């Protein structure tokens, strides 16, 4: 049994940042639209949030996730 634990990282990758930024924009838009009672814009915010998660997943599969082949690794 190996005593080494694989470090997964802290999510510092283009895929993770894209997911967070796009999803936060969708959540912010949906929140403002909810406050202003614009139902269709709330759903646009939901769609943008889901697109953010989809983009993060696709970029992760394309090698831009933590430990991905297209990410420049930095030594700490």
C-alpha cells in the first residue's frame, strides 16, 4: 500500500475558471431578473449558469482541467 496521496489540485485551471466565471454571471443575471420580476430573464440566467457548467466539463475533457495535457504546470 502506497502512503502517497494523489494531489488533485485546487481547481486552478482554465476549465475551472471558465466554469466559475460564466456560472457567476448567469447567477448574477438571474438574481437581478428575479428581483425585477422578469421571468424570461431569470430563465436566461439559469441557461447561462448551465452553459458555464457544460463549458467547464468540455474544457476539462479537452485537456484544460487540473492536470490536463494542455495546462502549463507551475511548481509551488
